[in-house]
C-alpha cells in the first residue's frame, strides 16, 4: 500500500490585536481557526469594536508535508501588523 499525499486543505484564521502599552500591537489571543471563510469574516467584523486591529485570512495548506500557500486576506481592519 502506498501513501497518497493528502489533498490541500484550507486554513482559515482570525486574529485580533491589542495595544502592547509601548505604541505597538500584540496578538490579543491565539489565532482562531474556522471551517468557512464566511464565518471567519463575520467573526472578524464582530470584533472591530473591541480591538484596534483585526484580520481574517485563509491559505491552502498541506500540514502533513509542511507546505502552505500564500495568505489571502478575507477581512482586515486597522493597522494589522505584518504577518510572517
């Protein structure tokens, strides 16, 4: 039996940022993963009143072999820090 590579899955994440007290921003919580882009966008939009910066993004992922595609921004609000 041969191991078949898994089909790419989509990683869909929402992150919010808070003031770090030194003029910058830091993550307000660990990235939250969602099953659909629409849900991630709605959740990110709902956080706008609570955080100075929010982003929802997705990318193709093959975590079993460590391959990740380029992130696609689904929703962004405020001065979101550069993502690595």
